């Protein structure tokens, strides 16, 4: 690719990235999607062999946190009702990322993720599977403001036909991942885990733990840290925050890609952070990160 072509492509993708960051912001008036999609092949017990999408026109959706610091989504459509449970290993707060080797919630091993999709009079005694959380923002009082996930569940035996699907609850950027028979659920295989600390004066510090997928560990690349503040996007280049106006995106870190704990902010007044979204991603370059959608919202204040 010629340098002029790359500059043009970077500018185009950069503008798209800014637009996407804007859509990720949690703010009143932003479009949101709530839906539940099942792709259940013949012989799959829970879905009963149907491929179907339910929306708020079909029933009521609700979302809350569960006892394992995960998320419960419930759909009540009268005679048709579904309950979906998601939990991270070690009772950790559920966050954006992929969770493999899941077993039936709430009976999962402490070292494994928990997953359960049941309802309409049907449930699994045992189950295995995986899921990818694509969006997650918590609200107050054990509520969930935004959630999106793809999931795959094998009921009773790992070799049983899987139920695959997507659940969206006030999702801003995610869409339903339709499944073709025999196609496995896509896995992002990275995770973002935010940790918030508040000092005696009410000042906030945020650290984000980025866990990189195993097949990217050690490869040369870049880690990116961005913030959406109102209509402006800022990148942190490892030394400070820079307002982004186009071109190549400044990297927070360059070199071999690996897991990292990013100290995003330290000792900042809470009232100055309202509505700010923090985005973390990585890739061989900014273009490669954008093309493969290897980034996500780590936290929204």
C-alpha cells in the first residue's frame, strides 16, 4: 500500500472509529436495541429446533446482576419465557471479552465461567459452552444498563447439537450474529476488566486489565487507549492525553503485545468524568485493530 493510500485509509477508518466511539457513549437519546436470537438445530433440547428472534414487541425484557457478579437477562413473553445467566470465573465482575469452557450456571467450577440458557419449561442438568460479552455497562442498585453477548450452549453432553444465539439489552453498537448451521460462534478471545477505586475525598482512579488472546501474545503491535469526552476523542500516547484530529492513531504502547494493567486515570474528581467512555484495543496497527474490531468499551462513567 502506498503511503498516500494508507493516509487516506487511516483518515477514513479514523473517522469511522470516532463515529463508532460516539455511538458507544452512554447518553440519553442514543438508539438502543433489545432482542434475543436463537439458532437451535434439529434435536437441540432448549430451543426445540427453532431459529427465531424475540423483540420487545413479543414480551418484556429485564436485566440485573446475579449472585456471581454476572448478568441475568430475562424475557417474559407469556407462554414463552427465557432466562440467560452469564458469569466470569472466580466470582469476578463480568466484563467485555470471551469466556471459554463455560459450564452450567450456578454450578460451575470456581475457575470456569458460568452459562445457562433455559426457559419455557426446559433446562439442562449439565451443560458446556462459551460466550462473548460485546457490550456491558452497569447501572445503579444491581441493575444492568447495557448488555450484548453471543453464546453457545451444549445441553447434557459436549457433543450434543448446540444452541447458539445473541442477546441484546439496550445494545448500542452490537447486532444479532446470525448462525449458519455448522458455523461455530465467533470468539473475540480477549477481555477488558476495569477496577475503580475511590479515595476519602471522592477522587476516582481507574485501572483496566487488558488480557490478550493467546495467539496474539508476543507479536509485535500496538495497544491503544482512547476516551470519548463529549464530541471529542482523545488518545493516550503513554505520556498524556492528545485530542485526536485524524491520521494515524497514537499508541499507548508499542512492541510485543501482552497482557497489561493500564492506569487510565488517577485521583480525578468524579463530577468531571460524567459521560466519559474509555475504550481499549490492540492490533498490529491501528488499521488492523479497526478491521478486526479488536477493541471495546472498558468503562463508562
